[in-house]
C-alpha cells in the first residue's frame, strides 16, 4: 500500500520546512514558558488586562492559573494552530496538485504503481510531517516546563491537549489534501486549501471576541479543539476530539477516491 | 494479434476540439506512426492509452487490458515518453533516474548506464537547469529503463539535435528488431518514414487515414526545383509538364509516381542544378489529401 521510494522522497522534501518550524516553535515555547510566574501573575496576564479583546481573539485568555492552563492559552490558541496549518498548506499542495500542475505527475503514473498507493503514500507523508511537529512540540513543552518549573506541568493533560491539536491539524491537513486532489492547478489548490482553514480561524477569532458573536463558534471546526475543556477535564472533549479524527478520516478517504477517479490533464 | 487497440474512442472538449470516434490498432511487433498537426488530438489519444483520462465514449486497451481499469498493471511493460517533459526539478538527472527506477521497483541499473552512454547524457546537473534537449534525453532514458515490450512515444525527438535524433532512430530500429510494439506520434514525416511500418493520420480529432508507409510515400508528391541553362528551355519544359511553373531559368515542379518520366524528359535539356526542398508535414498532408481527392 505504501511506496517506500516515494515516501522517502516526500519526507526528504519535508525535512527543511519541519526544521524551520521546529526552530520557531523552540523559540516561542522557551520564551513563553519563562514568562510564567506562579505567584504574581505573568507579564502576559498584565497584557491581557490592558487589551482584553485582542488577547481573547487569539485565545490568549487563561481559564486557569496553572502552568498547564497558561501553556494552553498562550501556545495552543494561536501558535500551535497556525504553524502546523501553514505546514499542511505547503506540504499538501506540493504532494499532489503541484505535480499535476507542472506535469511531473506523469512519472508517478507511468509506473506500475496503483494510484491508490501513490495517494496513500502522499497522505502518509503529510500525516508524518504533522505528527513530527506535534510530537516535537509536546516533548519541547514538557522539557521547557520541567527545566523551569519542575513538577508544575500536568503532563497527562498536556499530552491530551497535544492529541487534540493533532486531531485538529489532521482535519486541516485533510482539507488541504482534498483540495490538492480536486484541483489541477496550484493556485486553486492553495486558494481552497489555505482559504477554508483561514476562514474558519477568522470565524473562531470573531466568536472569541465577544458575547454578541459567540454563536459564530458553531460555524467553525476550531471549536472542536476545546483547550479550556481539556484543561478542565470535561468529558465532552473526548467526543470533540473523536469527531476531529473521524472527520479527517473522511476527508482523506474522499481524497483517495477523488485522486483515483479523476482525469489527469498531464 | 493486435497489442494496442483504440476502439471508437471519443472525448469532446467543445469548440470541435478533442477526439471523435477514433479506431485503430497496433499489431504485435509493429511500429505505427501517429501523425497529425498540432492540436489534432494525438496527445489526448495517448493520455487515454496511458490511463490518465477516462474515455467519454469507446475504449482502449493494451495487451487485452482496459487502459483505464488496469492502468497500473499495463505500465509494467510499457515505456512512455511524454509530449511535455517535466521532472522533479530539484533532482539531478542521475538522482531522478535512480528514483524512478526504484519507484518502479527495478532491481538493476545496468540499463540506465548503457542508455546514458548512448545519448551522451551528463546526469550530474540539476534537472531544473537542463536545456530542453537534455531533459528530452533524460525522458528517453526513463522510458527505456525497464526494457518494455510496448512503447508509446509522444513526439520523442523534439528538442534533440540532428545527431541525437539519429541515435534515437537507431535505438527505435533496434527495438523494432527485438519485436517491440511501438506507437510513435510525430509531426515529422521523415522520422516516421524511417522507423514505422504503418502510419495513422489524424486531423481535428478524426481519423483521416491509416496506411502503410510505402503507399503513403507512393502517393506523396515530391517537389523539385530545377535550374535550366536558360529561360527558353525552362518555358519550353513547363509546356510539357503539367504541374510546373517557371521563373526566369528556374522551374518548380511536382512529381508523383512519374519520376522516371520526369528524368527522361529532363535528359533532353541542358540542366545546371536539381534540388528537392525538404517538405513539412503540412505540405505532405495537403498533397496526400489532395491526392485522395483526385482518386
């Protein structure tokens, strides 16, 4: 089902961009963690008091004063949503639509390798990339917290938070990948692959910004990644995360079907 | 037995573009030239044979297997040179050939080296920076890497210099000797004439003629430009040869199967030069279509 040669090629292409994201995440994580102050409230919470709407929009509004709540608010409301999403947009487009647009898809299809195997391999490249980024963030978060504030981080909850973010990123990756399979031109693949998640994020920002618009949260899938709920230990978060994984499974299945049935203008 | 079958294949792109009700076969061990002007539908037909496009109507098959349903199986023994070559640009030629060979799950690479030598290919440069001709050579090597029994070649010599065109034609002749089945599209009659048994001509998506190269050549009109010693001779000649015009002492004439008559007639004059300008495919087409109208 998996073509190892193609998988290796995809991963090699991903290395550079994953390293770049890892470097940026390392910077953010270490800086943010050092800003946590368990006794006096952090510099960030002062900032939140100064301009509550703006900080709310990016989800930077800790519902609990623990280190775990702090991490969740300041890293999993914006950075861990946007960076892996940018990775998915770039990677998913490169894996299918760009090959069709440029014509290099010819060489993947003129070999005795089933289309299903090709698309399944490319999905695995994308998921591996997302997985590596989230796994790195998890390890990084634990390491940064343990070195600055030993024993403060609720590690099981933090891991669960990362499982949630992985589910969300899979769904975003699924949207990008399906778009890459549907469109034969890079510009449309990117327009929809980046446009839909970006729009969903903007709706989430609006929903966060105030009471009047809070119903907008039903119009965006970002609501399914409920970091406050995870930190509070709500059982509904299990169902929400399950929905994230199921939806991404459906999106990737739709991608396989689209790719195997479509006409290739190459 | 026909290896490659196209049966009433149709795909309508609108504005009279596409292919319409196309039917032809290529027999085992046969080389069929697939001729037509640009936009005639050659590449569209080939994309159906490669399983890239699903037929709107009709079907095509290779070795009895449907090209859409069994596309992966068919590729095992099929070599393909695309009309427009595009690789993984960030790789060098060698990296790409190794990647492709491993993607195809081939065990040996001896054939790659043999082909690289044959086409004087420098595989160290990045594909992105290669000239059109260089890329074409990489495409040729990639198509023959697994020693396929069936070859589908879409304008395989485009971008090659005349020396490499000749080397390519030699390779095709060898493959023909080995009994390979070949479908080669081209808009150069000469290349097809040298390599193929039969020719299939399409125009505006419709089959115009399927004929042997010999009979196409026979019906082909040949143009000659003859320089006479003086204008009177030239003028006199045009009164005796139907399809001819003169301009000072130069006569332009068309000869069909009657080249012997032409020589006989010319021998009664004093001639200083005879040339036969190279004819483009369009010209040959026109004459071919014109010829069939006369008949």
